[in-house]
């Protein structure tokens, strides 16, 4: 049995300070993280995972010191979650793309574009509305006659979007996929190898577009970024600067009520929204860079 503790607090500084304090507990957690709750409230969720049961009183005292809510402490069965996900996740169809795990290799339709994506500790198995929306957007661009000569996937996760682009446009070079998380980069490289695309897509560790591979490959005809509202807005000037004349930019990771704000940030940077798709509560935008 393992243990999970979750709380929320206001502001990044408070979340970081609380996470650091929890790391010093005895018994120590084996994982601690925090992320912004994407509802415009400015609140952050902090999560900690323990192999031994933590002292709930000590946790709540730390929460009070840092202005956080009392922790919710839960027992978590010791399960191989990756193996469970592999068993439980069904294949996904997104436009012409068919995303599947190796356990479903016998289900791949002959008229689809197959992408083998194994469940692992990185975002992008294809079951989320943002990933589906981006793949559909890639499919529509190709059907509409768009032919990028170069592709950048920013915040690539499992690199599923880069792989989809490499499949539809075999002539595109370079195709660069970057992620700030080294686990995601390792997972992406494994997925690229499993799909026979290891020599087509350069998978790198990078914060945004800050890497030599992105700088050397720019300007890009197609830029993909399926991340979150805050980073997308921050990256708007960099993405616009990396876009070639007439480029297309696909953005997601957005709630529908965040799409206008993100579109406005990119309009300010010189990119025009030309299409939007909503899947449940998630939105995907296609933007265009000005022609010469």
C-alpha cells in the first residue's frame, strides 16, 4: 500500500515553498509535484506520494504555515499502473490516425495511419481531447493540400503529434520534438523507435523553443504546441518568430473558455486564427502566419 496526499494553495510561490517543505518530511515522499489549476483562480494543487504512511497532523501544520487547505490523505493500492493502463486503454481514432498499444496490434485497420503509443509516464496516449483535436487538425491540413517542409512539436510529451506529422509528410525535414521533461523525452524516443521514425524526428530536451535544434531548424512551416494556457501565452512571441511565412500553428491544451485569450495573444504576435474545434471542454486552434 502507498499513500497520496493532495492540497491546494494560492500562488506559485506558496506552492513551491510547501512542496519543498514536504520533501524534508520523515518519512520522505518518493514524489512531490505542483501545478496550476487551469480555472483562472490562480490556485495550485500540490501532490505528494509516500511509501510509508505520513503523519497527517504534521502535513496539516505545514499546510497551515503555507496558507494551504488541509491535506486529503488517501491509501493507494500498489499497482503497476502502466501495465494496467496498457490493458485498459482502447485504441483511438483521430481523423485518419489510429493510435493503439502493442496489445491491440491486431486491430489496426488497413486504411488508417497507425501510431503505436505505449502507456508510460508522459502525456499523450491519444485519449485526451486535446491530442485528438491536434491530430484531427493535422489531418485536415494535409487533406487541404498543406505541405510543410519543416515541423516543430513544442512540449511534445510522447511525440505523438510529431509522429503524426512525419507520417503524413515524409518529405518534411527537419521534424523536431522537444519537451522540458526528461522522462517525456525518453518515452518519446522509445515511441519513435517503435514506429520506425527514430531517424525522421529529432527528440530533444528543451524549454519551449530554447534549443539549438529549434534555432537551427527555424523557420518552421508547421508548429505544434499542445501544452497549457499559461505557457502558450508566454511562448506566443517565440512561436510567431519561429514560424515561416504562410506557416500553420496548431495549439491546444486549452479549455474552451481560455481559447479567446490565447488566440488574442497570438494575434498580437501576428498570427491569425483560421479554425477552431471544440471537443468536450477542450479547444484546438489552427493559426496562420502572414504570407510574404
